[in-house]
């Protein structure tokens, strides 16, 4: 811990003077400091470099002798005593932590890492320690470093981007980043490392000037230890987290250059959005929720569409954009070079989907071999409308399940890209058709009055789009009609006054286009005998009703691939299909009510067991089809099947 200069350091006195002159020069730059540092410096000179890199020019605080009895003094004393070597050092660190907590009006929480963060700074004067500590906390320690904190959600996405297999293993073991990396981030890897190792690591770290280096250093630790971690398949999450937490403690001074070089390697192969979009929230004063709101639920790393417009020639990331919008939308405008993969084929034509996936992977692999691993990272682009892009998430999840590296999604999709290129759409987009482009249609419709808009929803353009989107599955075969005809005919005769919903009232218009929810004949339509308005209900009140036997959250898959947040409610005789109100999920519209006796068949796809297809027999003996994405679908289908009358249980 001493700053005493050894005989060997005496021979470097001239170098020390050169460093002091350099640091005091207005022309001092990091590259020159690095050159001097590479030639060797003393511990005292190292501290001068830290102060320069942190922007510390002393402190105006002089009254360090006045006693301060902070309410958390007992915690501070306990943690400092556990790591500081001398009594003088302990008193210095305790005084600084008490002063900091008092000045900032904050509590000292056990395990916050502040005592460890002060330890390498202890040879400095009180004022320099305080100012350097404050600079480290403000510039290099991420905000919100706590259990389930935002930095750890982001760190998990970084690991998923570079090593999806390792990330999946840790997720399966419920060993999440906040369980093992809090100490890393809070103390900047001090832990139980040798102090000289920490000094070397901090110097190299601060010379990069990149506060996100803490994320990349953590990534290097995990990737380098992946075989060791994957071998712990019989260990608990606590045991795994304990082992991972201590991995940096094994570093030696000889490891640091490689450690930093590998961190830079991963930084160069990570989307710029990772640092650019989250810097203000983690290391600045921007509200932490502004971009982190849904990060914990993100399927993979979201990136800004602006990155897709800049092709890099050397280090950096180039993208193979996989456009997952319906073909009609892709054909009306897309990014040059984008690969089209219609997510609907995942459900309607699995063979075609598998072929397309193989083409994407071959294209990616070929580029990796011919160019560099920084090329052709995969970015999946949707429309930018949440209800339409649920299937896109299923496609991206398919690639992640295959352990595909470098998977990301374009934040806000094609809509954001369109807005970014607003002044240069024809040059920035390929095959852009202003008449057919849905974003252009939206822009046009936003310029008309409410009365004009109501007329526009029925114009010929909308009809044309609707016609092209209606690729429906034809009705049931004659033998199915014969099998259920007599039973259903009598049922409908008995329940002819029951209310049901027309196909034109099943959802709000989409861009002025009526939606088709049923999958049946083109001319198939239910007759609403009590008007066109769907019944609006309070979800909670209905779920608590005595006649509701069970209820299940799900998403209905519309014909054009949109995912509609829904709830299935089961009574003893009916299935209620309720669509949640988009901006008020506590409310919903009863989209349809189907008697169990009209169920013809319930099926699930082998490769996607949570995608359930239900077919109901209509009064004219045709079939109407609904598709749902239902978590734990077996529980739901079992509940439904238990209500089906015995005579109708065979299909």
C-alpha cells in the first residue's frame, strides 16, 4: 500500500519528471500518456495519471478532522476494517465515506462496493481520494447497480448477442447477471484481486476512456470461462453465481493486456447502439427508464435503425437485415440488400420457413468466411407495430434457439427507418411505392380531417390491400360437414337468438383496412343479430364471475399475422374470446362466444406446441378457424376438452 519509491524506481526519476511535464502540458493527449506508461511508471506516477484521466484537480474540502457520526457508520467501519491494512488507512477511508454519505444525503448499504472502490486510491490525500472517488462513481460505475437493476438486463443481452448458448444455460439455471456481476460493476473489479493487479487494470481501463468497458470485461470473463461454467450443470444458481463472482480474483498482472485487448475486440463487434443509446441513462443524468423500460423483457439486443444505413469498411458491425414483414409490405419498400423472411410461413408452411432460415444462415456464414466476423450480423426488422411484430419475435427466438450469434432487432422497425429517411425515401429504400407503403398511407391519412378519414377507410386502395392480404384456408370437407351437420343444426336452431360477432367488428381498423380474423372461405361471415358493437367488459370483474370456470391469457393470431393480446374465458357451456383494449389492458371487447358443442377440432403444431388452432362449426356446416399463441397450451386445451359433450369428443 506504500508509495515509497524503490531503488529501481529511483532510476526512473527522469521519466517521472517527463510525465509530470506531459500531464501539465495543454497538448497532453491519451496516446502520449499511454506511450509513457508503457515504458514503466512508479505507483505515485500512476496516481497522477488517474487524476488526469478523471479530471481531478484537487479538492476545496479542507476540514477532514471534524468528526462526522453518520447513521451508517457501523456498516462503513465493518466493511473498511475487512479490507484496509493499517489503522491510518482505515481512519482515512472511514472519514471519506462518512463525508460522502453525509454530503450526498445517502445511506451506506452493505455490499455497495464503495469501500473496495476507495482502496486503490488510498495513497492519495484526502481531497484527491474524495474527488477521484466521486469521478469514478459518476463516470465509470453504472447507475442502478442493484438486484434486478437495469445494467444487468443490458449485460445479459450483451452476453446473448455474443454467446447465446452460454446465456441460455445461465438463464435455465436462473443464474442471472445481477447475482454474480454486481461486485464487478460496483467496485470496478477490485474484489479480492492483488492491489497491483487492480492498479494495472484500472490504468488500462481509464486509458480507454470508455465506461462501457466494464461490460466488455465482464463478457470476456464469462466467455473465457464458458467450459468451466457449462460443466456446472448439476450445480444450483447460488453455487454457479458464487464461482463466477470470484473469477476476476484469479487475474495476474500478466493477464491484464490480453484482458483489455479482448474487451476491445468484443466492443468493436458490438452494435454502436449498445453504448450510444444507454450512455446517458447509465453514466449521465438521463432518466433511467427512458430507454430501459422494456429492456428486461427484450428478446434480444435492440438496435437503432440508423446503424443499418452505415456500412463499415473495417472494424465495426455490418448487418444482414432480415425483413420479417408480410410480403405485400416488403414489396412496397425495404432496405437495399434486405433478406425477406415472412414470419407467417413459420406457422403456415414450416418447410418453406426452414428453407429460408437455412438461406439466411448460409449467407451469414459465407460472409464470415470471406470477410470478417464483424460482417453480417443479423438484424430482424418488423413493421414497428407491436401487434404485428409478435411473430417476428418468434422468428428471432428460432435463430437464438439454434445458438446463432449476433442476433438483434431493429428498434421500432420499418416505421422508424421510414421516418429516418423521410427526405430521401426513394434513394434510401428499394422498390418504394408511395401508394402501397403503409407508412406513407398513414402519413396521408394523418393529413385529412376526421370526416375524410372515416370515408378513406372504405376507399378502393383499402379494398385492394385487403384483397391481397386475404389468403385464407378453404372450408371443411363434405365428410366433416356430414359428420357434425345434424348435431350442429339442432344446436343452432335452439340458440338462434344468441349474440355473436361479425367479422367486420372483430378489431379496430388497421391503417384504414378492415381486419380478417377468421380463417375460412372468402365469403364466410357471422351474422350479428343485435348490432355491430362489441361488448366492452372489465377483465377483472369478469374473471371473478361465478360462471367463469377458468381464464387464460393468450394472443390471437390474425390472418395477416398480427398478434392480438387476448383472454380466453371458459364457462360450463361457452368459450369467450376477449380482445384486450390496446391502451387499457384492464378492459376488453368480447370478440366471439362459441359453444363447446360447436368445436370440430383442436390441434397444435409439433414444432410449435403453443400455437393452437381451433375450428368451430357454423350454422351452414362450414368451419371457422381461430389461431392462438397460448403459453402452457396443454393446460388450456385440457380445460376446454373437459367441457366438450361426450358425443362430440371425437373428431
